[in-house]
C-alpha cells in the first residue's frame, strides 16, 4: 500500500522527532542541554532518563495518528502515513516540546458523514486511552518527596525565596483540567505530589498532561478538527452554527483583557484597530457575508472592552489567540459538506457524546502560565 520510500521518509521523521523530544525532555526534566546551558550538559545518562518523557509522549501521539490511519484504511480512504514534525528549539535558547505534533494527510475524497465521523473520532479516543493509562502510572509511581531536591538543591536553603525573572528564570505553571485534577486527588500521594509549577520534572505526569492538552485541542468542535468531525456527524443540520458559535466564544475568551480602557491612550489607539483587524482576519474563512463578519467582530470587541471597563482585572488566555488564528485563517471553521443528511446510528452517537465528554474533561482554560 505504501512504498519503501514513504516508510523510510516517515520513519526518519519519527526517529528525529523522538530524539528532538528527548532533548527537550532533558531540558524540562533536569535542566540539561546538549549545548551545556542551564544546569549543565545532557550526558548519555540523562538522555536515557529523558526517554521516560519522550517515549510515552510520542507514543500517545503515535497511537492517536494510528487511530486515524487504521480507520481510514478500514473505510478505504487513501491517506498518508503519520507525519511527525520535529521542533527542538534549544539551540535558540527557547523552551520547546521537541515537536509540533503529527498529522496524516487525506488523499482521497470523502463523501460520507459516517466516514468523516469514524476517522475523526478514532484518533483522540485511541490517544486518550493511552494518555489515561500513562497518567495512572505516573500518579501511582511518584518518586519520594525529596526527589525535587535532586533537581532544585537550592530549595534546601532556608533563605531561598524563589527565582526571579532578573536571574533569567521563567516559572512555568500548568493549569488544571477536570480529569487531571480528579486523578491527582484520587490516585496521587499528597506528600509526593508536586505543585503545578514542578510537574515538568515528573516525566509521566508531564507527558500525560501534554497529551490531555493536545487531545482537547483536537476535540474542539470547530471546522475540520477531530471535534469538528464529531459535531458534523452528530448534528448534520446545525453543525455550521455550532462551529461558528464555539469559535466565536473561543476567540472571545482568548482575547479578554487584550483591549483594556485603563491602558494608556497612546497604546490603546494603536492596539484597538490592530486587534479588530486581527479578529477580522480570523473570520475570513467563516463562510459569512462581509457585513456579518464585521458585525461579529465589532460586537465581540465591544463586549470585551465593556467587560474590561467594569472588571479591570478580567483576563482570558491570550495564548489561545495564535491557535484561533490558525483555525480561522489556515484550517478554516467550515466543515466540508457531504450529500444527504443521514443521521449516525445509535452506537456512533454514543461514541460521539463520549468524545464530547472527553473534551470537557481534558480542556484546560489556562494550560501554561508563566511567571
């Protein structure tokens, strides 16, 4: 079905991505880099220890993509092997995960609501099952409480008051989602459980957390994301409205606090038109008339401005804006149509609602916060 050249190309990308993710894991877990930055060089010993992060993390992504691939093969829809995208940025001094994820490319035309649904939902459910298992292992096999002192011996100093930005340190704290919070409370030993700014040093719960993050992103009920395929199957008559409404709400939350009437007028007069222009670009592929796009953008920005006026400290999560731009400008928020409005069978509807539940459990409003 696939040529030797394709297996070789995709295999090399997979191996390079695994290595890149292991290098990134060394930086997150131990502060070790092959360039000798942070706390020292990444030796072979620490490289092998970093595989405890990269193997489960890349393994979950692999299972996710194989869920898509095997289902497309089952439905005889031509598709590529998984493309893994390496992205280690340590040579620039920039923290990274070592990868931008993985994708498969559909080569065949799909004119079936059932096929769209099956292929779309298979990936996130398959990946979620493995991520859940990784988190169970991670929470039930936490190292002793003094493990953190191996990473941060300075914590033993009674006069230590924390790193500051002036020292070149950036604190990265993970935000809770419902599933991670529940599993921590049920499975983890409270005396061993690190706070959310330290889980980057715990390979299995860090890999599992990232897997839940990517699962939730894929299950956003928008356009041609996996969640968009689910909504397209469950609600054949109103999926466009659901996608548009959710996308608008997503941008609304992401941009809260960006335009604030209490900012200096000189900066606000520049930021406001730029922000409105950004929102307009995001809605360019929404399949709406020009007047409707402008109406949505202006109402959205006005409500955000008024909320900031009455609640000056209100803040969304600006980190979502880039992903919102990618969805609106690159991927599009309109799902391709198929002929007919035939509904899914009962079994698929149940699976669809399970996927929606997984999204609710995995979505983190503020996944990565720096300080």
